[in-house]
C-alpha cells in the first residue's frame, strides 16, 4: 500500500537536503538523529518525538535562521544562501 503523505514528506526532506552542495544539512540531520537515538529520546510510543519530528524540527531551525531557503514560499530565490543574500 502506498502512503502518499509519507512519500511527500520524504520528498520535502530530500529537496531541502539536495539544496546544500556542501552536504552540511544532511550531516546535521544525521548527527541529530544519531544523538537523539543515543540519548533514547526518539520514540513516539514512549512519548518522545519521532525521528521524522526531529528532522522537521532541525529543518525549522535551519529555516528560521536562514541557513536554508524556504522552498515552500513562491517569492523566494532558491539559490539564496545565508552568507550571500
């Protein structure tokens, strides 16, 4: 059975990761996932945020401080980076 929403969520994450040619975004997300698993704070059944939730929180952080562009806004230039606006 295809879960369309899950596929769309994965595509959104992939698009944000692929915007960064230096691979820093992917490394940040993977580091966060490893950290929260090591700290045992990544388990939705136990009442903690899921792995997907941690990734979305990281992307929100990066968006909030303009390390990555918001690709969901129609008026944004995708090539804009924090250091060269």
